[in-house]
């Protein structure tokens, strides 16, 4: 049975689709013998149906990762039942997820960077209002966490 992982940020157009695409790519390359389903969502409906931010797409593409086919959606109550792990990009979205999750499912919610203890950071910063370097930083942090996450799911 597949392990299911959901990545969550606020609008689902920058950080969480980046995490989804990066983790999917790492699982494809390094996850032989492990069955993982990956998705992403936002805590707010600002961008439902939209593609990821063009800067996120461009930054990922420079690293050989395609994500332009992803579309933003909002976290649903059913997500807490379906996904084994719900990984928030920051404390604000983590708190929002804990508020809306059924009490019996709250243990599934964590911060993504819990899987990147060497990063020295707890939150993936939101690059939306900044320049291109912010999207590169998101990719660096997400890649580090993705490797830690895959190792954790294997054990």
C-alpha cells in the first residue's frame, strides 16, 4: 500500500508545488521499491486552478524538474484521512492545518523542515514577494528535506 504525502503552503503556487515536484523527482530517481503518492495543496483559496508561479517553474526547470502541469487546490477535510503525512511549509500554515484537521488526525501534520535538521531552519520562507533567489532557496531547502523524508519513509 502506498504511503501518501501532502505538502501544504498558503496559496499552493510556490512552496508546496515545488515540494511536490522535487519529492516526486527524488522518489522517481532514488525510491526504488517504495510506493509513494505525492500531492500538494494550499490553506487558502487564492489561486485555485492556477499553475505554479512562473518563477517557481523556471527555477525548478533549471534543475531538471518539471512542475508546470500542477494546479493549485485547497486542503480538504478528506486530505487528513487520505494522507499519511501532511507537511506544512511554515508555522502559520501548520497552525491552520491543526485547527481544521479532525482531532484524531492531527498527529499526521508536521513541518517539512523537520526532515532537514541540518538546514538550521524550521520554515521554508515564502518567496512570492521577493526575487529569483528566494525560489532557489526554496528548492535548496526542499531538496534537503525531501532526501530526509525519503529516508524516514524507508525506515
